[in-house]
């Protein structure tokens, strides 16, 4: 009987997902269906139904590609897809417009109906190669397809953007752009990008991550994934994470690097812990002393291995926008060690999520103690 119930539950989930896909007016919303090969940049047209409306063609990234334009690792950074195994890439801003913007566009499965409400969502992530981050990333609905035979910005109305219109500066984890659109009637196409002038666009200069070994780009470059347009009866049916999410503290618990003199490698690893703010994964200056200790024992003991274990607090573990956070934390440390001469075969990683909390009291301090990476030395 239990097996039968589980089977019905599984079928229910499948039908639910398929129903959502059927209601989505965007064909190939996660760029999974590809015709042709991705050999270089500007290959968005290989994704079925998608194109670039200007001469500056957008990029396509796929798990089927090993180098350059693959997922999750590519020339522009590292990010697990928000959905499926592929995503697109656009340039939303560059200083003094030195590099042309990109846009992605597609024809909807059906024309939008006058005065009907549509829940619109898509996800963005700032590529690690970006020297800048910007706001004003949005979606435009139009009755005609934009088709501009120039490297030119499309300056028009923005139909949907994040309610706070923030500077999207997170290099790990996906940020949702979401809202309800009331149709004028007759809209057949959607386009994603920045539809404001540079003068109207806020920007932030980003520091290069020490662990990113690729070339920087003088722009705000974003990965884009999982585009959805679904008709709803009421705005309350459009569940946007920005409306539901309570702000999380960025408080970081800290501890000084241990004095290693007289300690065995296993003890140094055992007493080394790196802590993080909510949703963060970068290796910052506060982690440097701890990582130097780990690096020293691996350089001194050339047959030893290290296991890096990531731990999340309970909110991070259930945050859909942070589903790859544990891996991002361990991969950043792994990349640091490899960059400093440690062969990847000597580095093991584990994502424990929230299964091994350091403190179960539930306070902000406890959560900060749980957002951490620990180490185990293997002789």
C-alpha cells in the first residue's frame, strides 16, 4: 500500500510540474532545447525559440560544452544552472558604453490578452568575470519583435523588474526578478535586458575574486535562466521571493587562525573553521589566515589529502535561490588551494547542508556559527 501511495504522489508531482510547463507561455524557458553547436560567443540563436534583437548577440552556456561556454564552469564564471543544465548570458551595462549591451528575446506561445494579469519571473546571476554590477535588469513585452542591425541599446519601457530594482551584485546564487503584468493586449514578444540609458543606470565597481583565474570583462555580465510567463486570476497568485523573504542577517561569526606550532596536520585541520555571512561564499581576507594554515600542511605533507565540508544554516538550506551555495563555498576554497599548487586529486569536498549544526539554539549567533566550512586531514 505504501508503494502505491508513493507512486500516486510521484505522479502528482509530475503532473504538477508538467501543468506549470504547459501554462508557461515561454517556449524553451531554460534554454535546454538546442539546435546546432555552441562553438563561440554569441550563440543564443542555437537555443530553440530564442534570438538576439541587436547585432551584439547574447551568449548560450550548456553542460554539453567542456570549455569556454559550459556549465557550471565557463569563461565568465562559475554557476550551477537555476533550472536544467543550460543558461543564457547578457551584458547589461559597461562603463561609458565601451562594450555593447546584449538582449535575449523570444516569441510567446500565445498573444497576451487585454487586461489579463500575468505572473512573470526570471533569474539572474552576476558572472565572476564582471568588473561592474548594475540595476535596471528587466523584461519588456512588445507587439513587434525588435530587430536592430546595430550594436545598439534598446531604450524603451520596462514591463517587469525587481520591486526594489537593486544592483544585482551577487556572484553566487540566483536572484529572482518577478512581478505581475497587466497586458495592454496584443503583446507577442518578450525581451530581457537593460532598457535604460547609462545615465539612468546605477552601477557598482566589483573587486576581482582572487579565486577567479579567467579574464575580467569591463561590464556587468549576467547569466539568465528559467523565464516564465503564466496567466493568473489575481496578483496574489504571483509569488515573488522579494515579497515573501524576510531579510537575513549578514552577521559573520569569526575566530582567529590557530597557532600551528607543535600541532599535527590532523589537529590543524580539526581546529580550522571558516565562517560566512548569509548566502556568501567568497574567500575574503578574514579567511586568508585559516587557508594559509591548511595550505602549509598540504605543501609540507605531499601525500596527504584534505576534505572540505560545507555547512549551511537552516534558512540557507531551504532557500531555493541558494541551492548551490554549499558547493560554491567548497569550490572557492578548492580553487584557492589548486591555484597555490595543490593537485585537485588531493582535495575532497562534501556538502553537509544543515545536517551537522554547530549550535542548535536557533539564535542569530547560532545561525552564524552554523554558516561555516570545516576541514579533515587524511594522511
